[in-house]
C-alpha cells in the first residue's frame, strides 16, 4: 500500500483538501456570496427602476390627460373666439354697408339739390332773358312805359332792400 502510487495520490488529495480546504471553501463561498450579493443588488436595482418607470408612466399618463384637457379647452376657446370674430366681422360689414348706403343716399340727395339749383338758375336765366326781351320790346315801343317802370323801380327799391336784409 505504501508502494502503490494510487495510495499516495489519494493521500495527497485528502491532505490537500484538509490543509487547504478551509481556505478554498472560504474563497469559493466568498466568491459565491459576492456573486449572490451582486445578483441581489441587481434585482433590487431592477425593482427600483421598475417602480420609477411605473411612477414615470403614471406621471406621463396624468400629464397627457392634463394636456389633452387643456388642448380641448383651448380648442373650445378658439372656436368661441372665432365665432365672436365672425359675428363682429358680420356686424362690421353690415355697419360699413349701412354707412356706404347712407353716403350714397347723401350723394344722391346732394346731386338732386345741385340739379334742382341748376334747373332753377337756368329757369331764372331764361325768365330774365325773356323778361329783358319783353321789357326791351315794350320800352322801345313806348317811352312813357319806360319812365313809369323806372319810377316804380326806384320807389320799390327801399322795400326790396329791407326784404333782402331780413
């Protein structure tokens, strides 16, 4: 048995593990414990990250709903404002049309008055010319009538001047 190499190999194997087994066991378990701690730490970090992601998802969902509500409110305000602007534009257009109509009527009335004045002036000119013709014809035919007309004109001059002053 002492001459058998298998005995010595087995004895060396057993002594190696008796002498160095504890150190190997401590190193192996330390490495395994460190690995377990690392895995535990990674799992805790993953759980924490998951909670943060869930919280961020909830926050994003709330923010999206808030933004959606604000957007709908803005749309409603914009529609109301657009309707108000359209109503004001319609009223302004109606007012402008009424002003233009009034201005056109004023121009028409002014043109009518101007035309009436022109007709009256022309009629007065024609009447004066006709009267001049009649008077000149009468005055040339009879000098007594001319003197009488001149006397009546001079006598009625103060009355005519009073009427024109009033």
